[in-house]
């Protein structure tokens, strides 16, 4: 074959086009084999595409070329097949990059929204926590002194039932446990009422 871009090369490309139109596969296979390495290298280096993506685009370009020939969208050549195929490849590479940028932008936007949602949820949880703490404080004030002391010893000081028994002057741990249960039930009732 002649050097690309020469009159002889254009004639060879026109002949190849006619052969593909007539249903011959061998010229298409030869074109594929001849252009693939250069095309893939050109796309990956000029458009910063991964090698695999450049190969996929080459596959797509060859399919589009074949479809255009068979649908008579490409009936005659004004330039070499290489020029024609590389132009399609360039457009597909740019299209790929636009989609990638759009996806990247959408992912960035999604991350921003996720972070904003998380911040709002944290603020809501903090507000709920503060409201709950205020309700518990009011309910604790409504309890008698003994219940307040038992609940404080058990939940805030993490005292054992034996220590609560001693601090409150109860006869047994079971009495301390029963009294703690009654106090917690009173606290729950007060919280539900608020």
C-alpha cells in the first residue's frame, strides 16, 4: 500500500470502500489490523485516555464506519479512510471526556449534597439531644430527692447496687434494685407527659 494521503492511497481506500459495500469482510479486517495500533496510541496520547478506553473507541469507530457504509451514509471518500476514521475517533474521545466531566461534576455535587445533608442531620441530632437533655433535667427536678439520688448514683456515677444500697441505707440490694426500678418508671412517666 502507498503512503497515507497520496493519490494512490486514496484510490486504494476508495477500492476498499467498494469492497466493504459489496459485503467483503477481508478488506475491513485488514483496515482494522492496519489502523488499530496507531489509532489507539494516537487517542490515548492526544486525549489522555486509558489504553482500554482508546481500544473501545476504536471498536466503536469501526462499527460506525461499517454501518455508515452499509446505510450509504458514506458512499464516497473525499479524504483517506484514516482521516475519516480518526475524525470520528476524535469526536468520540471528546464525547467521552464531556460525559466523564459531567459524571465527575455530578459526583462532586452529590458529595457536596451528602456532606450538607450529614451536617444538617448532625445539627438536628444535636438539637434533639439538647431538647431531650432539657426534658430529662426537668423530669429529674420533678422527682423526689431519693429518686434523684438513686438515678444519679446508678446512671451518672455508675455505682453498683451494693453501693446504692449503702448510700441510701437500704437493707438489701434487692430493695435498692426495686427502688431504682420504681424511680425509673416515674421518670419515664414524666418524660412521656412532657
